[in-house]
C-alpha cells in the first residue's frame, strides 16, 4: 500500500527544522536512515568543536613558555572525552530529536528510518514502503569521498564520521588531505599527543587567500610531518597499522589512517534520475535560485545541493525553502551573499568575501592591508607572532570586498566585518565612527581598517 503525504523531507539535518507550527495542518513524512541531526550534530560541526576546544587547552598547556610560565600537558583520557562528547551530549540530542518527531507533540509527522530512493515522479521507495508526496524536500547531505587507491586497497581507514569514536587515541595517525577537515583533526590529534603525518598533493588550505595559506603552511609544517606535493601510490596494512607508499617511493606508517579528501553530495545515492532530477558534474543536485530542482514539486537544500558545505548556509537555505513552500506567491532566493566560514585549527581561521587575487581578477582597484595581531596591545599580552588580519577593499567606493583572519578568536572577530559587508559600510569612515575598546583584541580590526589606503 502506498502512503501519500503533503510533504516529504529526506534528511534530518537542517531539513528537520522545516516542520514548524505553520506546517501543522500538513501530513508530513521524514526519512532518515541514520541518526537524527545530520552531519553537523553527529559527525561534524558540533562534536568536532568539542574536541577542538579540548585540543586548544592541551596546546596552550604545552605552549606557555613564551609567557614565562611553566605548564605541562600529561595526556588525555580519550575514553572520557568520547563519553562526554557522545554518550553524554550528542547521542542524547539525536535520540531526543527522533523521539520528538515520533511522539505526540507532532502527530502529523511519520518517521521512516531507512534509505530513500526515487522510483518515479515524487515517489520514493523507503525500505519496504512506497510513499508519494505533493512536494518533496531533499536535504540528504553528503558523505566522505575516498580516493580509489585507498578504497580499493582493503586497508582499514577512518573518516570524520568515525574517527572521533575510536576505542583509544592512536599513538600515530596519518591524514590524507589538506582541507579544513584534515587540518582540524591534525590540530586535535597532534595537540592531544598523537604523532601526526599529513599527506597532500597541494599546499594545506590552498583555497585561502595566499597570505594566509602561505603563513599557515609555514607554521603547521613545523607542528607535524607534512608531505606536501605528494600522493598515495599504494596502501597496505597489518596488525601493527597502515603503511602508505607515496609517489616518490617514500613510506609512511601509522597506527591509524584518516581520509579527509572532501565530501561528496548524496544525490547520486537517491536514484534522482528516475524522478527527473538533474545533477551537476560534481554530484550536487541542480536547483534554481529558490531551491527548486528540475522536477516539479521537488526542492533541495544543504550539502546535497548547495555550493557551500556549511551548516549556517544549510540553515539559511532551509529558512528560504520553508518560506517558499508556504508562500509560493512570494518566494525568497537562496541566501548566498557574504557567506563566511571558519576553520577551527591552529591558528584559527575565518574568512568572508573575495581573496585579493579574486578581487583583482574581477577588475576591482583594490587597497589591501595585512595587520599583525602582535602590533596591538592585546597581541603584545599574548606574545602573538602568528596572527594576521587581511582586508581587501574597493578604492572607488570604500566597500570591504574581503576579510581574512588567522589567529586567536578569528571566528568571533570577523563578525563585525561580516556586518560591515552586509550593510555596505564605508571603510573610509568605519574605524572612526565608533569606539574600539582599548586594549581589547578588536583593535587589530581597527588598525587593519585604518591601514587601508584610499
């Protein structure tokens, strides 16, 4: 028997936020094959930052001599960290989210705990059930992308989806990849005492503005063994761990292997072609400016379709799609302007807008300032020799085109600059139109703005 719904939602990351009180009169199906909460809650943003925070404290304990104090780090109780993060927090939230959707609080919602595949127009096979919907929202997220040389080798490997639940902390870890996931876990494990080797075919965090990327590589190639410009030629394993042979015939061995070479959208696992839903070459579901796919009545949001694999973007897209479902006469576009991001490694990184190279390529007459943390009073207090703020602005209009921070509290400090971009504040008057608390760290932003030459 086929069940019909007013709305079907595939995925319980940001998609789970769609059924607000405004949808109470609609019969809704939610399909989730894994844990409620999606990538962010279970294997991404939230648990990783809980590990990062612990790693930051461990790193600081090992890096205090510059402040003329003696502290030391004696190791982590790994099992206790895993328990605190998952058993005491994350797993309970995921279980509670599912229980809520299955409970009397949302009587209009049915939950299906199985994989969904399209078998026709707005028709899904979910386990042994067939369900149809007037409208369907695909919010099925993404999964780790594994290079064939590793996937086909048969060696045991980990991804972001299971590395945080290891039974014990490895003494040594080799990480394949050089993006934000790789660098956050390199920081976590190296700070907690694991010997880390990173293998990447290009510079670490190569998509950053050149000044940040270069400095980040200089700093972190001193922290761990970084094999830059190398690829994996073959992989083997035995009882003692994993051995990777690289393209220059060098060999890396470690207790464990983490593969962090990007995440692939899950659209290709849903048989979307059977419903007339098109994919981009990179696997993302094609959507228009309002979130509609190429199939009538089918929408998509989040990592499965977005050009930004970021939770705050998925949440914003969810709000737009929810509005558009309720108000088809007044649809809102997907909010993709001034999208910021942060990388919680060491040093912490936050960016928004254009890099200097991108701004010049787009024809702007730019003014650029690179301001060191160590040149302001709080930077002196920190004895900071690494942090920088780089601003890129348009000489003609005074508009900020890009902001790129690397250093302590970067993800917090950048927020004022995001606001400046969104509200098109003029950098020629921005610094002197407000107070900056002395000697707080935001003075590094003030000085960077004042350093722009117009």
